[in-house]
């Protein structure tokens, strides 16, 4: 938003002027930090970085806390209906090693990881539960059919189940032991290979 002839206010509470950039990233802070910007390309570089940061924040969940559960936590309490009509809850996962995967077929990283999860399901070395984040059953089913997937899934029209686990990006994978404790987890910063998942599953099994 332009607030003066040579001044702009960005969504991150960053004020960009022609000779300096004023940053107030944390709204609770009363102070504003000024970053002096030189002439020419250096100035434009700083402005470009800050505007890119604003775009990043706009594409994430502003105002939400970071991820909820961590390694060592119990799986959150939830109950879902799978595409075959069966009902699965977190309590049902405490008899074997389980992998919970959150996805949305409109997400590029999810599309890259889903074939890996299908291959894992084919190995049948752990219980795998796939849960969509805010995607209808019809949309998921079409993607499954188009890609020849046979693994079961639970389509969630909203993100209420997902919010029990996290508030950020997808895909997210949570590997839990037979007591329901999370022993390994990933987000979109690392897309695990089949070999990596096999190794983690075997590690959890052998730790009993």
C-alpha cells in the first residue's frame, strides 16, 4: 500500500522508502528498525528481498502458531472415515507402526510424494493413513484414478484434523510407534524417499 509519494507500506508492516527500509516484523514490538539502503542496485535488491518475504508470508497462515506436534508427542486424538467406509482413529494405531500423511492433490510437493507413499503401501510394512487437507472425496478420487493409486484415503472437506497436527505446509508425514508416540516426521522442506521411509520404519520396529 502506498502511503506517500516515495513510501510504501507492505503486509509485513515493512515500510519501503527510496533511501531506507523500515522493518517492524513483530507487531508487538514498539520499536522500528531502519535499514539504510544505498543507491542503485543495492537498494533494489533489498526491496526485492523484502517484497518476496511479504509474498511468502501472504501464502502462509498469518497469525497461526508454528507446527503443533513434534517428535516424542503422542498422536493427537482424531477419528476419520476412510474411502471404503471404515472408521479409523488414533487409538486404532497403537497396535502397530503407523504413518499418517496429510496431502492435497493441488500441492506440487504432495504430487511428488504420493507415488512414494503408494510404493510404501504396496510393501505393507506399516499401517498408512492418508488424510486430505481441505479437499473433497470426488477431487481426491479423480486424482487417484488418473494416477492408478490403490491406497486408501480419508477425504476431509476442511482442515480441522490437520490443525490437530500442524498449521503450516503440506505434505506432512508422521511416523508413530505402536504406543502412538511420534518417532519421525517431515514437512515440505524434505520429501523422503521410499528408502528413507523404509529405514525409519525398521528403526522404529527394532527399537521395541
